[in-house]
C-alpha cells in the first residue's frame, strides 16, 4: 500500500512541478489513410498521431507552438 501511495504521490508532484509533461494539446481529425504506413508517411515532420491499422486516422495537434 505504501508503494502504491508513493507512486501516486510522485506522479501528482511531478504534475505540479512540470505540468507541460502531461499536456499534449488537443488534436483534430485531419485525414484517413488505407494503412498505418501511409499515415506515418503523411505525418512526417508534423506534430500528429496515427490511430488504427486499416484504415488509419491522422490527427493533427491544434496547439502547434
């Protein structure tokens, strides 16, 4: 129980010290690709994520700095 409480306390305190570590911004749907490989090629150089294998959805970060 002490170990679990220590892990939770460490995670919470790291959020208080560096909240940017936990903020990944909001993402919006950009496009749909027939495979994960095509999606990964399309997202090259962008702050984006691919979800799914076939079809794969490309989501782009709305809060690009």
